[in-house]
C-alpha cells in the first residue's frame, strides 16, 4: 500500500461517467419493466400483490439506487475537480 494521497483524476472521471450511465440504465430498465408489467394480462390477488409490491417497494428502491449513484457521481466529480485544482 502506498503512502501517497490523492486520486487518479482520469480514473475518477471514468468512474463518474460509468456511475451516471448505469444510473440511466437502471432508470430505463425500471421503466421498461413497469411498461411490460402494465401490458401483461394478469388478474387476481397474485397480480394485485405483485403490482402493488412493484410500484410500492421495488420501483422506489431502484429510484433510491439511481439517486445514490447520481449523488456519489456528483461528489466524486467535485473531488476530481478539487484534486485537479490542488495539483495544478
């Protein structure tokens, strides 16, 4: 382990990009699954329970993951900017 402090700015910015791309992917997947669920003929208590769980638990959980990725990407981007400023 090295005693050097700091970050690889390029690697950090690559991670920021990946985090944002993956957040967008999760949003798109959530939307696609929601649309598919809404267009799937399925009736009865199991369907109602699953649909309720999907919209009440799973979609909000996925949205929280997206928000966490976006927030951490923004924080990491700021840290990369700060590191670049400090290194200049």
